């Protein structure tokens, strides 16, 4: 895990965000990247697992940049990931307030909290009804593996609920 882990220094200004990526072992500069808020079309904040938080920047050029942050603390110099994500979101919101006529950074929901995610879950539920109907109609038992399908759909519904709650919390504050 340490092979892929880097130290990141994030600097927020009124209209730009910069990431100074350093090697974890010796703090040597690996690379530096600076994004003007005017170059960012939208952004997304996700928590793919309990161990990571991701900031995804969708640029006007069509490219996408993703930064993942460990939520587990390695040492005392590491900032609280939730506070970092909240600070970035607050800076983006402040930029939107100051530049609402000319440019706004759209805060997008995660896939699970989006309409596409909802339609995907609904489609999976509808598709899972087919074996149930066939089993009843043909007077057969469902295979035990079908329980796995139900559990996966349940997990997707829980994930959607969690992501939707986070998105609503971040958009109302």
C-alpha cells in the first residue's frame, strides 16, 4: 500500500486549487499540479470504501482528474480527510457565490446517488423478478445463488441511500 501512497499538500485560493504531490519516504517533489476554478466544469466527492475519499475534478477540456485520500491516519501531520474534503467543497461553493453570473462549478452526485444509478438499481430489481416468476410458474426452486443476487441488490440500495444522504447534506449546507 505504501508504494502507491503519497503525501499531498493542498493549497486553496479564491480561484484555484493546487496539489503538491510528494514521495512518502523522503518528501521529495514528485509533481505539482494547479487547477484554476475557471477550468473546472464540475466536481464529485465519493467514498468508495470506508478507507478512501475521492475528489474527482471534471475539467472543461473533457479530461477527468481523480485524487484519492486515505481516511486512516498514518501520523500526526496528516489532516483529517473529512475536514479537507469539506474545505474543498466550501471553497468551490464560495467561488460559485462570487462568480454565479459567469461561471459555476457544478457539484455532481456519485453514480449511486444519480438518476442513472437509480435506474440501474430498478433494472436489476426488475431483472431479478424474472427468475422468481419463472420458478413459480414452472413450480421449481430458486438456486441458492439467487440469494447472492438479492444481497447485492440490497447492498446497492444501502449504498444509494448513503451517497444520496451525503449529496443532500453537502448541497444544503
